[in-house]
C-alpha cells in the first residue's frame, strides 16, 4: 500500500498563508504570489479565525457577549447569516438579539423581514464549514511540512480550499469567485 501524496496540501497551506502574511501583516502591495491560480481566484484563509467575517464576529459578538448564556445561539445566528451589517442591525433591533431581555425568535424574524423589505441584503450564502465558535479545547497541531499552526477545526476548511485549488490546476473547473481587492479573504 502506498502512502498518499500530501505535498499539494502542504504546498497550498504554505502559499495561502504566505499571501495572508504579505497582505495583512506586512502590508505589502500586490502581487503577493507568483501562483496564477491563487492570484486570480478567491480562497478562504488557512485559518478561519483570519477571515474578515470571523474577525468581525469575534470583535462584535464573541468578545462582548463572552459570558452570556446564549452566546452559542448568537454564534449560530452569526454563522447562518454571515453578513456583518445584518448581524449589527439585529444586535441593535430591540428584542431581536438573544442578549435582549425581551428577545423572541419572532422579533428576530421581524427585523430580518424589515431589512429585506428595504431591499437590503440579509445574509451571505456560504459553503458549509466547521468553525470554532467558542473557547472550546484548544487542540492545535503544528504540521512540520507547513510550519503553520492549525486548530483542528481548520482542517475541513483547508481540505475544501485545497481541493478547489487542485481542481483549477488540473483543469477540472474553477472557483465561483475571482479575487477582488478589498473584498473577502
């Protein structure tokens, strides 16, 4: 029995993380990679915690409501909606957010309906992902081959994004979104 070839996975992890570091940490101007696929198409970050919406949720929901008994419900709503403007409106709409004393699911529905009636976006469709939503046990593993420390909850995301990359590389399709500066990951 032969061992699987993980080299493409390790390569994708290293290169995608290098792009994030050059773009966000070092604030270098593009191009951040010589890889034409990674330069042209939009891919999630290696770690979900580095994605824009996850950062917003951490700042506006996870941290301020960290001790709230319904944080789990707030985070479920955040990941289903996945659109910061809608979540912010729900937080401020009386009775529409689980932190409000008079919260009801009906009030949440009314807030979403009002937003929709104004012609505003309610949610952002996304691929199903497993995401770390709370301070669960922090199991991490450093994969020698990448030098990137990953939380176990990052693994499904990394596998999905690497598959998307390899499909383009093999001529079997393309991602649904091109990279646009200032939007997304």
